[in-house]
C-alpha cells in the first residue's frame, strides 16, 4: 500500500512514518522541510502521485489567534483537492478529543473547520481524535505560568503517548475508512493540576501548582469532562509513570 504522511516530521509524523515502513508499506513523507507546502500547494501533486491513503497530521504553528484558522482552512482544502486529483481512497486526519466543546478557542474552532471540510469533501475518511500527548505536558503546564508558580484548572484529562497514537493511525490507515470519528486516550485519568505536579516532581522542579478552576485551557474555561473521550474510545496501554521513566532516561 502507498501511504502519504502530511506533517511527516512532527511528533506524530516521525513515529507514524517509521511504523508504516516497518509494516511493509511504502510511505511518502511530506512536510515543509521536505519541499511540500500544504498552504500554497507546492509539491502536493508529486507527493500524492500513486497514493492510496493520505494521513494528515499537519498542525498550525500558532494556537492563539486567527493564524490557526488560516492554516487549517488552506492546508485542508489543498490536501483534499490533491487527494481528489490523485484518486486517494482514504483520507485520515488527526484531531483532538473535545474539539466541538472547545470552540471558544481560536485553535479548536480551526480544528472544527478542518473536520467539517473533510466531512463535506465526500471522500472516504476517518478522523481520529486524540487526548493530549504526554510529550506536550510541559507546554500545557507553561500556559499556566504566573510568576514562579503555575495556575492550572482541575479539569480531567486522559493523556496518551504519541507512540500509541501513531500505532492506531497506522492500523486505521491500513483498514477501511470509517466515514466517521474514532477516539483514543491514555489508560489513566488526572486533573490538569495533578498531572502538572507529577510532571514537575519527576523533573525535580520545585515550583508550585495552584489549582484554579477559572484558569483557561488555550483560551477556554473548562468543565470537568470537556477533555474526556466518549465511552467507545480506544484505550492505549502506556501509563504516565512508564513514559516519564523512559523520557527521563533519554
């Protein structure tokens, strides 16, 4: 099977491309650093020539303004047009658990637009919504920085290892399109404030975390369950403690 990964040099894309190769399939890695620009469309036709499946794991560089909307609108339209031209039979995209509940955020509103464009394209598709990656916990904590402490909400989340997400994307790419949405989460539930304390302690960082229910999550004030997946989500296996142990050794 010929599979193109758009966003192939990112946190998910690098793992995904390697998984696909190890599964015995041919992968075309597409990213700006490799000469493929999904915003302008440069290089897309060549990257998708002969492709049966495209996996869109591109991401906006900015989370806090209209740049995210501009990115996802242009990138998704160009990818869908190139996929149509190439006769791609399955469009698979990575999104975020809770996206429809987080539209007060510029970033998540942009993700809704991305999802809607894919659904409206009439192409066979699968959208995989994932919970927050362990690899991005540090960045999440930093959003609550307030002097020498962090103010973070107690809303629940079930973070997941990027490797587990990449594995499920590989599985979905080699199967039939769902023409719908799947979800994946990690095996454990934490409050955002709680996971921050665990992460900081593991890194011997003595800064304090203050629990603040009004603290925002990328511009959104969260309800307790806004970031939790539905009952049918795939539950990954790697626990936070195992991931921390491995990451500390790298």
